């Protein structure tokens, strides 16, 4: 009987009783007096007023911001178009200067000397027999074998064609008797530079991508034979053996090389003394 009396006297578990007490205490936090209720209502009205004023101000300023944004976009478009027009003008002037240079070279002096100078300077287009040399990166990077041909130049063991590789190739072709050379359609002159920018090869500050197609006008058979027997030709063979650089050399019956974009002499001046003595 005592157990039944205990169950009837404590029908609500202690945990439930504690939770009910906490809930009652929390409900007791609400304002009970009229003054407190008015203060809460005033705070809510003030908050609503601030939000409403902010929204109205944002709505008023939205068209102004949108207009300023459109004006900025229009200015950017106008400046971009102006820059494009200037760039086109520069290209036209550069082409005009190059054409006038080539014309002047053709007309200066008799016996074709002016035209010969233009060919040697790279200022005019040329065509004729020669060789075509294609140099490409290895299919995958590989470790070089013994007798590393790049060891003296400080190159790493990679299958990438480097700027110094192309320098040696071009110098070897010149030395073997090439009369005009181009790389990927870029005509080389006495002022041309082959440099590197990161992993890219630059020819006259223009980046090229592999494969690198080198065209050289000259005595095709003789040029090919002399190049392969030269130190630079053997260097290219060593790159092929040690690093997997891919090369293909062929003799061509007719090649066409474009003129250099511009030939600007910065230091050399023509010697007019001998000309004046010859005409006096």
C-alpha cells in the first residue's frame, strides 16, 4: 500500500516537474506592467521605422547608383574603342613604313644591290629552295642520359625545347649557308632575338608555341648536309637521343618566307663619305 500511495502522490516525474518550473520562470520574463508593455511596443515601432526609412532611402538611391554604373560602363567601352582605333592606326602606319622601306630598298642603287640588301636585311619577302626543320617537345619529360648536351648551359633534365636550343639551331643554319630564316612564320633579321619568358620561347618578343617550324632558304641539299654535320646539328641529335626531342629535317624545292614586320636600325648610320667621293 505504501508503494501505491507513493505513486499516487508523485504521479509527475521529477524531471518533468523541473522542466515545467523552468518554463514558468521563462514566461515570467515577459512584461507584466502597462509601462513595460508600452516600452516594448515603442521599441518595436522604432525598429520598424528605422527599417522602413532605410528601405526607402535605398530605393531612392538605386536609380542614381544604376545611372553611375551605366556611365562608368559607357566610359570603359569608349576608352576601349579608342585604344582599338589607336592600335589599328599603329598597325597601318607600321605596314606603311615597312612597305616604303622595301620600296626604297628596291629603288636604291643599280645592279640589284638594293634588292639584295633588302633580302639580307629581311625587309622583303623571299622564296626559293631550302630546308624545313621541325623541332618539337618530347612526348613526355624524361631524364637525360650520359653526355648531357645541356650541362654547360645549366638546363634541367626535361623534354622541353628551350630558347638556347633554338638559338643554336638558327645559328647552325646561318653558318651552314642559309640566306633567310623564319620560325613559325616569324622572319629573323640581324636584330632578331630569341629569348625565354618562363617556359615560352619569344622571337622578337612574340611568343611561339611548339612545334617550331624553321624554314631556311638556301642550297637545299648542301644546306641540309652541312647542318647535319655541324656542331649544332650534332647538338640537336644529342637532344633527340638524351631527352626525346622530336625533329624532322626535309629538303624543300620551294619555300616562301615573309618580310620582317619592321627593320629599325638604332645605331648604325650609312657611310656617305665614299658615295660623295665616287660622285665628285
